[in-house]
C-alpha cells in the first residue's frame, strides 16, 4: 500500500466539497491550481483571495528535505518544542556525494567522509518521526515522485526543485528550512496567493523534441524572473500526450523562471505511472475525483479570462533547444546554434556531456538516450567526449541495469555516477580541466550559473534534453544538429542518427529499492542526538536575539552587489556543502561570489573601520565583534536560484540587519524574513545608484513598522551630504512579528511552550477533579440509571459521527465495489 495512504484518503474524502465551496465563494470556474490551493487553506475561504497581494495560511500534506538543507532545518526543529513531526516528513541523502570516478567508489567514499553527518540526520530523523532515505537511494525529487507525490495534494520541500512533483498533479513548492519547521511543528504555512500563468500545449511531441524542450522554450519566453509569484499550469491536448515523468521534467525546471510551482492536471499518463510504481490504491481513488483534479471546463474553453497570462506552444512546431551559457533562460533553437557559437565565440568543442539529475533521470529519459547509444554502436560510433550518466534513484538504476540500458550506455563510453545530485549541485571533482580554463559542457541538468557545476568560472554550461546531450557526445561539437547533420564513423562513412525512441515505463515493472529507506518507528523519541562539540561540520544552533525596539542608525554598508546575485553567489554549494550543519564555518563563504560594485571583484569588501579590503565574511565578523550591525545593497532579482536557507542565515548570523535591493526572488525574500532580517526594495530603483562605498545607513521609524507602509533610509555620504530614500517591503502583520521576535523560530518555540503549559494545567485540573470524584459517596440507583442512559446516548452519537466520516472517506471506493459486483453478475 502507498505510504501514508490514510492521509491521502482523508484528503480525497473532503476534496470535492472543499472545491465546490471555493467555487461558490469565488463565484466563477476555477483553475486546477486554485482548486488545490483552496482545498488546503488553514481556514476555509469566505471570499476570493487576491492574486499577488494577500498572504494566506495553508496546511500542506507533507514535507521533504535533502541532506544539505535537512541539517539546518532539523537543528532548528529541535527548538520547536515538539516530540515528533506533525505531518509526514522525509529526509534524503543526495547532495553530499562527490562525483569523481564512478558510482560504487564515489558512494563508498561519501559514506566514509560524511559518516558524521549521515549518522546525525538518521538519528535526528528517528527521534522526530521523519522517514530517512540513505545515501545512494536516490535524488529527493525522483524518490518523491516514485513514492509520495499524489494528484491534488500539497507539499513543501527544502529544495527549489520540489515542483518536480507537479508531474503527478501535486502542488509542490520549494521553500527554506524555516518554512519546513513551521509545517513539521503543526503550524500554518504562509504564502502570498499566487498569480496564475497558463501554458496551452497544442499538437504532440515527435522526432527529436522532448519534454525538456518545452520548458527550455518557456524559460526563453518568461526569463529567470517572469514566473515570480506565479503558478504555471499546463493544459491542452499536448499536455495529455506527455508522460508523467516528462511532465515532472517540465515542472522541475519551472524553478528556473522563478515560478512558485508548476503542475499538470491529472490524466491517464499519471494513472499509468501510479500503477507501475505500486500505487494502484491512489490511482483507484483519483479516478473518482477526475473532474476536480483538473481545471473547470470553462477555464480550458476561455483561458485568457481565468489566467493572468497565457502562453501557447504548438508541440508540432517545437524545435530542440539548448539553453545557456551562465543562465537557464538564454534559449537557442538547435538550428540557430551554429550562428550562436560564431557570434558569441563559444568554445565549439565539448569537453564533457552529462545526462541524468533530478530533472532528467527517468526510465524514459535513459531509454531514449540508450536508443541513441545503440544506434551509434551499430553505425560504428561511440562517445567522442567524456560522458556521464546519473540515475535519479536506485529504483531507476536497478531497472535500467536489468533491462540493458546501462550496458548500452557504458559500451558507448559512459561512466555511471552515484544516484545523487553530483555535478548538478557542484559536487564534481573534475579531473579533465583546470580552473580558469575556458571550455564547454552540455548537460541535461536544470541550472547553469557560472561555477555551478565545477567551480570554474570559465566553464560554459549548456542545458538540453538527455537525448540531445547524448547525440552531442558523439559529435563532440556544440553546433551539431542531429536532425540534419551527418557524422563520420571509423570507416570514413557518413552516417546519420535516427530520432530516438524510448518506453515511458518499464514493461516488466520497476525493480524495488528494499534497502534504502528507514521508516519512522514508535519509539524513535528515545533516540539521543549527539553532536561532538569539536565537530567542524555540525553545531547546535542558538536562536537569534529579538529586535531591541530601536532604529538601525549609522550602520556601515558591508557590500553593494553589482548585477546577478544568486544564492550560489551568496553561499555557494560544491565543497561548502560539507559545512551545511555548522553555521559558523559555512559563513566563511558569505558573498564569496558576489561582485563588489565599487571594485568589480568578487567576494571582497572594504572595512570602513580600518580601510582595508578583505573577504566579506571577515569584514562582517569585525563589525559584529565591535557591536555594529550592517546592510547590504543588491540589484535585480536578488537571491534567485536555489532555496538555500544558508544564504539568509549567514548574513543574520554575522550581524546583518537588512538587505536592500531593486527586487527579490520569492524564496530568498521569505528566507530572510524568517530569520529576522529586513528584505527591502527601493521605491525608486534608480536610488540604487546613490549608494556609495563609505556611506553610513540608517533605517528609521521602525517602531511604526506596518504592512504597506514605507520605511525611510537616511544615507550619510562621506562628503557630509545626505540622501533620504524611501523603501518598500512585502511584510504582513504576522511577518513583522517574526522580525520583532528575532526570527520565526522564536515565535514557534514560544507558541509550543504556551501550548505545552496549557496542557499541563489542564492535566493537573483533570487529576484534581478525578481525586474529588474518587471520594464522592456512591450514587443512588436512580442517578446511576440516568447516568447510564446519558453515556449510552453519547456512545450512539459518537458511533454515528464515526460512521458518517467513514462513509465519506470511502464513498469513492464504494462506487468501485458496486461496479465489480455488476461485472460478476454479467
């Protein structure tokens, strides 16, 4: 049976009524995303919620964490005051495995090097009732799709590519660890009610085009910030024709355009995937909600009326795409790549081709790539460049080994890496090139920011489908177009590749991973969490101090950031991942990749107390030691990229008070708020230019801090002149309390403490009443008989409620049973 099936049953039992209630309240047809959102409100809706304006509380069904983020999330949860997680939760060990020489060697090395961290995550997961996926079991998003995602559900995950589960019709949103703590603590989770972007897919994919090309095209249209604050909902005949895992690929990379999440409506492709992954029970229940697990018909008939923006893509006309370098929204149709290489002086020679990752590692992806490899071998060709394969999970890896795809890919020249993030997240010990050497790589990953994969700023990374990456590995040339170009084999013959074909699902089912998971146990609370005080990788976390109710006056400018500043620039991954559980040590990477607007150099800042230029974290530590807070100023879409909570925690830990920018990426802005920082934006973006290197900055009027009320910034320049600049913010009343408390976690802990205290008082009163009852004289027969009648009535009433609830939960299953009986009679 499906994990947490009782939770899914309960969700489905009330789903139809909640959707109907929302439809009545709103007074119009609903998009699919709206149905799920309204069905998961913390409190039922009494009016239509305003898109892009109102913050709303939700009750997600489950949460997930990967090992790099789980460390800090669970360290924070220890302060929440609960004995176990309030909703189903899982932790996945996928980020800390370094790709180097091959799957077995890399995994063995990782288990040895990361033992301390893995033991910590396993023990703290046991203690708080969190399911634990061992290293090697797979990448979080693929494992979620295979085991936990369900149509109509809602989950949050501490990784920006959590929307992968939208491929199974689920609203799945990437968040910071503090948000995960909220939900695990049984608190409502807050999100600004999103705008709605509809993508209508006409036609059908064929030939070389794949689901990856759909999202690469969308990224080119929307850019890296075009989806900010919005949910992207795909629909149309083209959507129905795409496999479940293909849909997941598209939703996964929606993070690259800043979207809150992406999803597809429930269809037969999803039902087939559920059945193949041993979740027939979910497929059976979903069948009876088919009309509600999609948008209302009127929405499809007139989408412009119900979506804030509609994009139309004809899959019959869609070309293969290659996006990059340095940004995932620089979209090139393959037919234009030759010109792009010449015009931009891109290195045409490919050094490495990599397929797999959480974005493209499904059975279908690998089967299509293996089809090209078999073609190549039959035509006397092999991979011309280094070629790697990263399976998404042990389930996928074992299945493609059984069915022969892995053998074909290794004969072709491929090296199989561990079932982990590896090069996609920067965990790649690259041996073929030196840092600073300009080169081109092609991947089927999702991100391609500078230094993202191999820490080399001169690596130009291009993103494409796994089948195109495989073809490019044969040619060794970025400008190769497999749809039109010929290759020359060892015999000097000109040969051409045929369009690839692959099965969506394995004919003989998946090979199950029976060893990679440790389920929560009933006595897990007895587990002791131990951290060595001398550890360089783990450190118990202390709550941040509350606001002292004073304005921030004459704070130094720590750094003015120029241009793109992703979470990779603020807190890079790669080798730094090993310190994710030690806030002090990982803070040494703070802003190491951010460009100083005054020097045009990365990772340095001027210490206004000494006049010296040093690493940013060193200057921040000096200010903190001397009792000074500080402010950072940034550019557009500050904090785009990963959900990386450390990019918000490090500035807070080292004394930061505010980050002032032209605009923020959604997740990072929330992360800053959660940690008690002030993310603020220039009311007039051109005021960014007024900030000078030696300025003293004051934020005044903070005692009147209120929603939609501007904050004044007073800028004192070194020449004695002063500028007054007005700043906007997106705080609501509840979020302002986070700031005052010194962070959301402090409020959660206080709330849990209050609840526990009330329970203790109630318990004492109950015991006191029980003692009084114990010394009472025996009642008369008349009173006793009356009491029995009252008790009997109560029992009958309770029984009726239980029967009603039971009927409601199982009404869909009952219909199914009736159909089976009818068939038998025939």
